[in-house]
C-alpha cells in the first residue's frame, strides 16, 4: 500500500500519539544517534540540499493533495466541552467559560465592524474613555511615582544571584530576558524580601490580579526561608 495522507494506514498512524505511540517512553541509544549523525554528515558532504528549496508545487500537485486529504478527519473533529479540553496541555483554552450565546454575540459584533474605519474624533473618544481612572488596569497612578534611588544595579544583581538567575514563576533561566519585580508594587521599597527575579513575559503577567500575586509571592518567599527585614519600614 502506498503510504500517503489519503489512506487508512496514514490515519491510523497519525492517531498513535502519546502512550499509543510505539516509541513512547523509549530513547535512541548513543550508537543509534551516532549512526544518524554519520548518515546526515555524509549527505551534506555529498552536497545534499532540500529538493523543494525555492520551489512551489504545481496546480496538479495541489489538487492531488486536496483529494488525498478529502476524507481526512482531524483529531479534534466533533470534540466539544470536556472531551476537547482533555486534549489540551492545561485543560483550558483562551475562551474558557464562553457560552454559545457569547460566541453568537461576538460574531454579530465582528460582522458589524468588517470594513469599518473609525474617524479620528471617534478614536479620540475611545482613547479618552480609557484614560487614567477609567482604564481597567488603573492602580492609583503609581506608575508616575519615582523608584527609590536604592533600587539600583547593585540591588538588582543581588536579587538575581539570590534567585540563581531563574524566573520565580515559570522557572526559565535567561539573564538576557529578565527583570527584577516588586511583588508588593511599592516603588519606594528597598527590602530584598519584596523582590523576585522574573522573565519579561511573567513580569508583564504580574501587573494584573495584584492582590493574588502578593499573597502568592509572600508564601513563596517564606517557603524559601526568607523573611522581611524589620529595619525597613
């Protein structure tokens, strides 16, 4: 049987993921890895290049691909609700909690906006309506407060060394893409207990649900054996 997307053998093999895969939990031996390295090295020494580089399939080939995939059923076909979520890493999706009515409302609103161009006056009204206290991310205007002069490179380096240059939320280790975060959100703070080392992605995430993160990091620091300095008022 020719092995291509249109036949049942291909579909059967595609479904074998995770524990159903024949290679699940196994690893290539060093001997096997070396054989692969030698084989690929030999290919490149002989001038191997990707035959499709800079080329595009013809209309005839595209039509054949369409016909081959005509009866193909994707893994998430007809999966809804809990059944669909079981196939996702964290059991959640960005629209988790949305209902059918929500989807219909969003769809209707989106259709109204297709091809619509807001006037400069309307854009300004939207901007004004989300400025200052009217912005959902408003936190009392503390973004205008200056940082303490003691929040300097020396202090940041101490925090980074203490946390082993590792993001205290996701565990990523990358000194070139990181920040030192005030988890009590007080720019005047200088006690190292209230600082954690984070990557930029997590640092942006910590600007929301602040009360939740304050509780989380207080517990996190105490579990690491750290305590606030009583001399810092």
